C-alpha cells in the first residue's frame, strides 16, 4: 500500500512561505539504499543515452 503523505516517493515538500523545503517522508523515512541505487542506475543509463544521441546529432548536422 502506498503512503498517503509522499505517494511512494519518500520525499515530502513543504511550503515555508518564501520557498519550498523537501525532506524525507515522516511515515516512510528516507529512501532505502537498494531502491536509491536502482533509481540512480536508471538515471545514469538515460543520461548516457541522451549524451550519446546528442553527440550523434551534432555529427549528422555537418
């Protein structure tokens, strides 16, 4: 079952009047290490793919 406070993101955002403050969910706590590693690996894969495509686009334009 998903947390009603963070919707499964492990992060809660609070409006503090002049900006926003993000902090770990009070119910779920900080994101577990194994979930963070999996999300980070996925992000790195997408980033490298985008960088590879950007390099190819620049070479095709000439």
